[in-house]
C-alpha cells in the first residue's frame, strides 16, 4: 500500500504538572498540560522518562486515565515499592514540575464508539486506569452502548476513583459499576467479595450470545484468570482484549 | 519473571518501525498462529525484550538495545502484515 503522508515520529515532549490528586494511599493522578498534544484514544498509554543528574534514564509506560474529551491529560500511577520511576511520580513530583513523555501509544487496547458493545470492562487494582478513560469517553459522547465495569480492589480504601465511580453523584450515562473487595469489606458492604472467578464472571458478564467486547486490565494473575474463565464460559477469545500490568 | 503483553512495548516498537505496531498481525514461524503484536506475551527483564507467541510460547521477536541502536530479531515470525501499521 502506498503512503503519501509522512509518518509522525514519536517524540519526547515536556508536559507541565498542573495538579496532583491523591487517589488512594499509594496511587496518585498526575494532571498534565502537554503542549501540542495530538489527542488520544481511550485505552492508550504514554511512556514517561526520568533522567537523573548523572544522565541515567529510566522509562516506564503508564495508561492514560483521562477521556480524549477532557481538558487535560491525566495519568494515574501506582507506587511500586521497588520501582525506579513510580516512587518519584507518586512521592516527589510537584505541581509546576515538568515531566518528559511520549505518546499516545498503543492501538490494541483501545475502544471507540464505532466498535460498539455491549462492553465488559474488568479491572484489578490500577488496571482500572485505562478502563476509566473508556468509561468517560463513552459518557462524554453520550453513547448508549451498554457497559458494565467489574473492578477488583483489596479494600474500599484501595478503590481508585472511588467518588467518581460509586459516589452519589456518579452517573456515567447509565454504566453499571460493580466492585469486589478481596481482602476486607466495610460493615454493610453490598458489593461483591473475593477475587474475580468463574462464578462471579458468570453473574456479572453479559451472556456470550450477546457477543460482548471485553477489556481486561490488571496484574497478570487476574488477567489470566479472567480471560480463561470467560473463554470457558463461551466468550469469543478474539473479543477479549487484555493488558497486563506488572513491575518492569 | 513478570509476563506482560505487546502493549508494554508499543513505544519501543514505534521507535523501531516508525508506526503503531500493536495492531499489526504476525504469523508465528513455529506454530503458524496469527496474533496481533499487542496480544503476544512480552518479557522485559531478560537481556533485551523477548516476545513470545501466545499460542505456543516460542520466541517470535527479540529486541536488544546496544549503544543507542536497537537490534531486532524477527526470525520467529514467518510473516508480518504491515498494511495495518
């Protein structure tokens, strides 16, 4: 196939930190103002690069939490104790600092309205980040594609975007949001308990006959368990998109 | 070692190929399975980046960065469809 347009280079750019939001004890959202941002699709990520005074560089990928329609680019980062990059992003970064990033990157784990649904979004821990972008993109466009989010966290205090997802003001254009708490549940908890397994997916997922489009993001164990249980229940493997998170 | 997927090296692949590569399909030279690069298994902690076929676990690609140059070994791919890049 002949191409006439010159392909865009993936260039590093400096983005100013506009705001920092502590989501949970170890998770922070970084609100950025990248100049000449070309826009992104829900589900994409960026690479962030840190350079030490001696020139040593470390680079990691972070999912974009904001919808394409949002005013700012938002990354939500979980601190990994033995990490090289996340402890700085979560603990040291200040408003007004500049962060070096490139992107948006990734075309596989993205959703846009024409792809349709029904949508099943399954997230574990900070795996909810790209799913937030999908959820808010759908709501911003007032899409009527049915969507269910199943989100697994250890405790209620570990639920990222808690107010946005289950607060009294939460709406999301009719999105069905379900949370399972694996380690500890508050008194009177009416959500699910325990890890995501076949029985929970059987209850929450759309019927395989509805041919849902599924996005699973989280630690490898959760992604593997979810994807294989869904296939076991009769869902089409080609309609299950996965993104594994892990310490790199 | 932590297993990730092709999404994790989207930036690295873009740098090498000059295009978004996670939606590009490749055919495994060992088992013939066709998968998009975004869904293949990726291991980042070896010497270099190792991409394995998600059907048969064979190594389909290896990327190693040496002194600013990225060396790419695609011997494990029988075919790569760049039309969607």
